[in-house]
């Protein structure tokens, strides 16, 4: 039995030593003067001759104390073993400053291994630091002072911005935090900033607010993150972020003599409600350079790449094919619009299907945006889809960059009409079964009675009136068809006229989709479709690229088209209402969406009659 135990022990040891050696150091990144904390070294194999560096700026109070833990398991016949050896030192910060602790060394089987280096900041002690332990990835909060009076120094809130100076189209992260040195137990009502002048996207944060230690102005606080928001400025200039209000519930021990063991047991404390308000913050937003702006600039800002894919380059007439444009990178991806692609006039192109896979994190907005077009060639021949161009602004280099897609050559085969096989006549009958064909009138037929249309045998058709009409009518139909086809080709060549006629049709299609979203109580999709209908209608009606239209120049353009001032103001107000409802937090009532829907139809109808 003893021999079996020795074998198992040797087996476990062999497994443990088969793992690669991991030697790690851990300690708090911030401590206060006079605060005791732990410096720990952990290794997954037994070592010897541990040597730690010189601990400048700290007093070594105790150590090293060693501890060991191990676990062994067999799952599906596979044995796993983990062993951990920990060497712990108790230190105390004695002088303010930032100190670098060099790697420690240890010997394992005669080979020397080094730990990671550490950086510890020592700040001025506040008298309530207590002791701290390092070893967790997130540092343990400092001991709160339950007897201190609440003031602006030991309890406050602030909005921490990742940057305060940026380009229009860039993003910044606003982190709302609470800083405390008192016994903060809970939160009451709160009032978040409206972030006027920004488009906001919520950054996911844990629902439970966990307090961790952090330094601010040289002091250590227990800090909790209330909310994180990714902000995109909507205009250049100074934008002010309004204050944030938070009601904090602080637990205080009642004064009155010395404290005893029974104070906590019998609840010798009270809860105090304190409202804290942050300070307003000004963000400076710079406009992108206007002198170097390329033609057709999309308004995208960030670091973006583009790829294009065509499903097939050889097809039959009336066969569907897809053309897909995919943007990928980091920036204001949610505001990106479909690029302008010059498809051949003989191709029927449908509105692109959008696909967005966007992640919003504290580092910004990243992911991919795809636009997939369905194309149907109507006539045979050779066609070209030119390379699509897309321009964006790179804030890191401060320059505009233009990316190009691929140019595609497409061959449309001859002779195949829609629903027919290539090479078969247009009057050919296909796909009938024998059961579908029946003989009719194969029995005895009755004698025909009444007036008979008889003519002499041997009379020829040549030279008769019917003969002349049979020659003239096809000729007239051919000439009329040729004239109609030339007129159709000329009308389709006038892109301005085609877009002008299609403007109302496109807007109604978008508004129909918005109506469906309204019935499903989907406020975000409803306002998104209404905005696309308004901007798309104006782009098609005025024959101006969507990227060149904005609130600053639309009024001037409509005034030149002799549109009334009230109608222009109504159009701009409707855009602002939809933009605010789309990005502002909260939901919109069905009655409000119904009102916006009715206003959109009314304004588009009036604009269609007014624009000249």
C-alpha cells in the first residue's frame, strides 16, 4: 500500500514538472505612505534560491512567508495537476513617488527564471488607507472612514473624458465615476447629461458597480464606474457637457463615546443621503480641413479599409447577380452611407441591403459595414462596373485618404430571354406532360348550317387588300417600335431626369418600410427609415450626392429652387426631430411616430410641387 502511494506521488510530481514554468509578481499599483501591502511571487513549480531586488522607497516589514496549494483531477482518463508556491512579503510605503521593482529570480532544476517587473506609485497618506493585498488583477478598495463627515473632498462625482480636443467625426469616451473615502453603501436617484451636440452610444459596463482603488490629485479613493458613453460630436466648435447628478447613500457611525463590539451588532449607525454634482466640461471640436477635402468626401473619419466582390462576371440576360462593398476598420461606422456606384444603364439596380457588425467599446467603435446590391442585366453585351472610390479622413495623420475597389468586366450572353432557354424560339412550348394534352373533336362531327363563306378554288392571295395590309402593318409597327426604343434610350441617358422621376417613388418606398417599423413599435428603425427617405428624396430630386448635402447648405439650395421659407423650415425641423429621436435615450410614443410619419408625407408632397 505504501508502495502504491509513492508511485501516485511520483506520478503527480512528474505531471506537475511537465508544465512550463510560470513565475509571476503581483502588488497594488497605488499605495499610500504608511500603508502596509503585500508583494507576492507565485510559481507553479517548486523552486529555490529566491532573490528579490532592492526595494527602494519601501520598508520590508516581514517575509518571506511561503504557502503551497495543489489540485489533482482525472477526467475521461486524462490526469491534470496544478501546483502553486507563493512567497509573500509585507511592505510599507515610506516616501511619495513612483518606483519600479525589478524582476526577481528563482532556480528551478538548476535553471534561473525571472518574474515580471512592477511599478508602484506611492501617494500621500490620507489616514484611512488600511492594508492592501496584491494578487488580484483588480486592486482591493481601501478601507473607508465611517466616522468622517461627508464633504466635497471625500465624496464627489466627475465625468472623465478620454480626450478634450478632437476632429469632427472622431469619438471620445465619457466615463462617469464616483470617488469616495467614506462608507458608500448604495445610490439613489441620478440625472445623466443629455450630451447635447453629440451622438451617443452606450458602452457596456457591469450592472454591479464595484469600487476599486484609484488615485486622483495625489489621493487614493474608492472609485466606481457608473456609466460609459461613446460620443461623436455633431458640429465643430466648443461643446459643453452638462453636469451629472447622483444621490449617494453613506453609512455613518453615530458619535457618542467609545466604540464597542456591540455597536455593529445592534446597528449603531445611520444612513445619510448626499447629492453630488459634477462640473461642466468643455470639449473642443475641430472641423476637418476644408481646403484639401476631396470631391465626394463621405464624412467618414477613422481608419477604414474597403473590399468589393462581384458574384459572377458572365451571365444571361435577366439573371440576377450581386455586387457587395464591405468597409472594415475603426471610426464612425454607424454613420456611414452606401457609396455611389456607377452601374451600367442597361442594368437594373436595387437599393442595397445593409449589414452592420459594429462593436462599441471604451476604445471606440469598430467592426464592418456591408452594402449588397442586386443587379439584373436586361440586354446582352459587354459592360464595365468602374472601381468605386471612397474618401475618409484619418485623424492620426491629419490627411484625407481615398480607397479604391476593383473594376469588373461583365459579359452578358446573347439570345436568352427571361424564362426561356438559350437557342429556343420565342413561341416554343415547353414543359407539358402527355396527360395535359387531349384530343378534341375526334368523334363524328355535325353538318355546318347557315351562311357559308365560300370562295372559288384557285384564287390567289397575292395582290389583294389583305395582302397589302399584311405587308404595311408590320412595317408601321417596326418603325413605331424603333422610334419608341430611341426615345426610351434617350430618356434613360438623362440621369437627372431619371433620378427626378424616381425621387418620390424611392421616398414612398422608404416611408412604407417606416410604417411597418411603426406598427412593430420599433422607434429606432422608424426614425432611421424616415431620415433615409428625406435625405434620399432630396438627393434624387436635386441630383446632388448625399454626402454633399447637410443642414448648412440645404436651405440655400432650396431657396435657389424657389421653395417657400416655411416649407424649408418644416423640412429642417423634421430632420432635427428624427435625429434627436433616433439617438436620444428613451423611447418615442406611437402617437409621436404617427405624427412624424404624417408630416413626412405632407412635406415630400409639397416639395414635389414646389421644387423647380
